[in-house]
């Protein structure tokens, strides 16, 4: 993974920048206090007996143990308190609902006045605009964390937590589940793509329509092996978003750069492997293995899925 994709020191969000600044101020304050205490310890160990009178000792305790630490801590409070103020959302801000699953991410864009757009394992946000993440979980506790964008937020079944963010620069970054959620917790990542506002609007407009229904051997194999029982694909009679589908929505899977929630690059060979042996790639995943599926059939399904962009 290239440097900066998942780092609290490489920020691309307003809240993450505030957290980074807060951290550096706290570190600076801790260093000042540590150095001051260390100096006092050295002076105390090297001083000859009776070097200080009782009155001088009491003054030293007052200044070194009370006044100076109070000044340092008060300075930290005054400087850092404004940075702890959360971003406020407006009624016109874009809502993105994200639901944690074992072990992937269900994503739904909810633009005002437009139809919802369903996706999975990838989140796109416009630079310079506030976005409201509506976070929940479908099974167990998860945690939504994009280090460069904002702090962690728990995802709790039956509860919706809100996280307001604002991206400050474009780029591709990485998020991760930060709450142990099962065998493949460490394999539950996602891409965050910050885009210039005009580019984001164009992208969202292309996603509002259903994906081409496709056909041929791959589509037939996809249906015959029962894949449609868990996965929705836009087009035909399934044009409406299915938020309740068991598995990720695949209507635009061919446009994603990773497979299996960030586990591997999106390639034909990786698709074939994941289709036939998902539990081997992601232990504990709910998608069953298909050892009886031939490599040819899996290849046909993979080729079909690559066309869904």
C-alpha cells in the first residue's frame, strides 16, 4: 500500500486535520512537562544537602508543581478546545448511508431530490462539500474509520450514528473496520475516493441509472448457480436498489478497483478465485464455496461481472 493512503499524518479531511493538530499540541505539552520534571529530578539528585531553605522549597513546589503545569494545561485547553467542535450538517448536504456487514460495506448515496444509488466496498465524496455519513451495522459491532478523513465512529446494529466530514483534497485513500467483528475483521477495508465537485456530480449521475442487464453464458451461469438469491444487479426487473439484499450490490462491480472489500485487486483471475472459494479468501464470509463450479463457468461469470460498470 502506497504511503499516505491510510495514515493519520496524511490528512484529506477537515476533522482529521483538526485531530492531527490537536495531537501535536498535546504532544508538545507533554514534552514540555516531561522536560521540566526531568530537569527538577536532575537538580534534586545533584543538589547538596541543605541547598534550599524551607521557604525556597515551598516556592519551588508552588511554581514547579502548581503554577507552571497549570499554565501549560490551560494553554492546551484554550488552543485545542475549538478544534474539538464537530462539523455541523445542513439539510442540503449529501447523505451517505454505510452499513457494516461480515465482512464488507453496504453503501447507499441519498442525494436530495434524486433516487438512491447503491454501491459496496467503495465510498466517493466531493471535495469542499460536507457529507453526512449515516452509520449502522447489519449483524455485529463494526467501526467506520478513515484515518485521513475523520475519527472513528462505531456502527451498532439497530442504531444509526452520524459522522459529518468534509474532504479537502482529491485522491484515493483507504478506510478500515476498527472494531473486531469476526474472523475476517482485518480483511474488511474499503476505498475512499475524494473527487472534485464537478467530477463527483458527473459520476453520481452515471450511477443513478441501472447497469446494463447483460446476457450470454456468464449471465446464464450467474442465474443458474443461484447468485441472484443474494446479489442484486441493476437492469431488467431489478432496476430498483435492493438495500435488503444479502450480499453486495454488483451493478457496478466492474468499475471497482478492489475485490472482497479491499482484499485483492480487481482482476479476472481474482474474480474467478473469489467466486469459487470465497470462504478461503475471507474466512467466516457468508458467501458459500462452489467447489462443483467449473473454472470455465466461473470464468464466464467473472467476464460477465467485468462488464457491469
